[in-house]
């Protein structure tokens, strides 16, 4: 796209489409996303393509026969599918900041779908994880999928990605997706109407409402009513830097800024990356910030979210006093930021990561940081026209209240579920872009982004080395998770001595990438744990 004279927006949107083909388990037009954009001339904005609940939805959406479903029960089939938002977000963002024709964005993805792509180790691993014997009865297959914590893959998708005998396509095998290629051609020539109206809208509605597992009411009118939204970014300061990210229904900006703001009074530079105290402090900041996230964050079009209060320097400075260098706060409680509603309960959602993130910059200095997802691996398992439908509605709290108090992130008609996606821009004291970053990995995303920002700004690392740093993750309760096999695992005794009673080493699903600006030179960075790459034109 850049070689053809396109903008950063063109390049980012074309990448989103191409990833639909080659990374079908993680993202695509059947899902949603967020992007933060700097036009290179001083304007920063953001676009919200988060999925919405159908208009038939209500707070008891996941209540079946008087009992609320577990997350594993809710994922497969129609009940978890939200109205996809990526195509509408693409059209809105391209209409304002694209240079190339709309149809040009689709050509790389169409070629990949027609000519085929090679199965990567990551895709193969996911296919292996969700392999089920097709000879088993439907009920037995559903139970096996539920036990794996994933979707029931549709016959259409199994025919595409599995051998006739049920074996997953091997690493290096060529996959062609003619149904997706044909539909992308229609989207390229007809625009968003080809997605939100006509045969595709009818197919989505009928697939969701007629799903073998958890059929749910979705109408063509739900798709016709979908609108992407341009929103003001959420920005604040960290030391001498300015951080801008995605506001509600994403928790990205408030969580990243919250973690960093709580750490502002500590000299992380002097402590360094090899001191267990640094990682202890980061864990404490995460624990407090994730407690606020669980209590207050949701779709701000439906709930009063105290965004300004959560990132206010005075609030973060006061809350930071709960953090000590030599002991742990253990089980953190939410704070009381300005504008907060007292009569709310916490949202509880599991951590099932499968997301794509990328950054694009053009020669004019415009930058896009974009995160897209279908939620869990292969989303709901349902497929329409060669793409998977999301399971984003399981990002809502499945239970609408706790102890008689409403949960902010409960299901409501037309509402957008809370997200962890954290596309982020960092500016230096001169006002110039210093770092564009984001990540995939469920609720670890804000922690990954905050950790990398600390690595660059406090520890003087390159973006590549900062992303490669191990992760410490403390999303709530008394548990701290450190990346298995990393040097943080050797720090477990030191962390326990600092009061972290329950420290677990776990193979976290990490996948961040970034572009940093060093002496006005763009430098890409891709997570060594993932298959991503940094490329230039």
C-alpha cells in the first residue's frame, strides 16, 4: 500500500484484511477492533469498531433455564456472537484518512485467499487444540469442545482447515479460501452494504439464530443498524511524556495510564530491570489498576464511566500511597475516583486471548496503531463466507449483578462489551511521536503495553528489547503470574519475600509490536514470542 502511494491508514486497513486470511483464528471482518491515529500534523483521534449486542439482548442473555452459563458453555455457537464492527470501522477511517481507492485495500487479501497461504506453527497449534473426531455425535463433540474452553468449529471451517480424516492441516500446507476471496471481491466493489445488508447480513443472522449450539436471536436489522464511531482519545502524562490511547468501551488507555501513573513516584530508572523490587512495584500497580478496571469500565454510551477520575494525577498519586517498596497490598480493592458510582459490582470475565495487533507509519508522519480480534481462538466457531464470527459477547459479564448491585459491563441491547485492546501512542517532551505500540493477549494486553513503555522510557531499552522483556501480570486477587521460562521465574523467592504469597510461573500468551522514533528514524519491533515481523518500505 505504501509503495502505491497509500497512507498509513491504507496500509493498516489492508493489513487487517490480509490477517483475516492468514491468521483466521485471531481476527478478521467477523470481529471488531480499535485504532488510534495521528495524522502527522498534530491531530490525534481514535476509531471504535467494537461489536454490539443484538437488539434482542438483555441482562439475562446468558441465563438458561434459571442458571447463568459458564464462559466455556457460552462460547460455542450463536449466543456469543456480536454484530461485527471491523468493516464499518474500516470504511469510516478510510473515508477520512485513506488515499487509495477502497477496492485497493482488498487486493492483497484477495490474492492470499485465492492463491493460498502456508499454515504457520501458531495456526497449526490452534487447529490441533480444537481437533475433534467428526464421527462422534454432535452432543459429544460439543462437550469435548467445551472441555477445551473453545468453540465448536463449524463443518465449513473444518473442511477448510482439516484433512478429510480429521487431521489439522500441517505446518507449511497451502490453504486456499475461495469463499472468502469471492466475498472480499464483493466488499471491494460494493462497499459496506455488501457486509451489513443483502446476502451476507442474511447469512450472519440465519447462522447465529440457527446455530447448532446456543442459537440466539440476531436479525438483519441488527447489522443494518451498526455504526462505527470516531472518538476522542484518552490522553495523560507519564513523567515528561504524553500517552494517548483508546477510551471506553476499551479499558486500554485507562489501564495503561493507570499503571504508569501509580508508578510515577518511584525511580524505576535507578532500580533497573534486574531488581525484583521493580517488578514488585509493577505488579502492585497492576493489581490496583485492574481492580478499578473491573469495577468501573464498560461502554460509556450506556454507563457513566469515570474516565477523567481514573487517570487524574491527584487520584493516582493518592492511590499510589498504597504501594510500598517492601511489602504487597495483597488483595486490592477498587478506589473511588471522581465521578464513580458507588452502587456497582465488579465484572468478572476470563482471559481467553486471540487477537492481532500492528502499527503502520507513512512518509508523512501519519501513524496507525490498530488492534483487532474475534475474541477467543476461532471466535464462536461459526463461519460465514469463509470468515469466522466472533464470540465477543462473552466479554460482557455473564451475570448482570452481584449482591444486588448491577455490573457495569452487563449485557444490554446495542451495547459494546468491555475490551482490553490497548493501541497506544507515546509522545516525547518535544511533542513528537516517540512510540506507537499495542499487543495481543487478552487481559494481559494493557500490562504488556505498560511494561514495554517502562522498558523504553525508564530503562532506556530499544522497543525491541522492551517488548522482549518478560511479563509480570497481577490482574487481581492475591495471585501474581510471571512468564514461565523467563528470568522472572528465578525472582519468585524474592517476590514472595516482598509479600506476594501466590506467585505462579505460566506460559503467558504474549504478542506485542511497535514502531519507535529514535533521532527521527523509524525503528520497528516485533515480539520474539510471536510470528510477527517489522518491515519497511
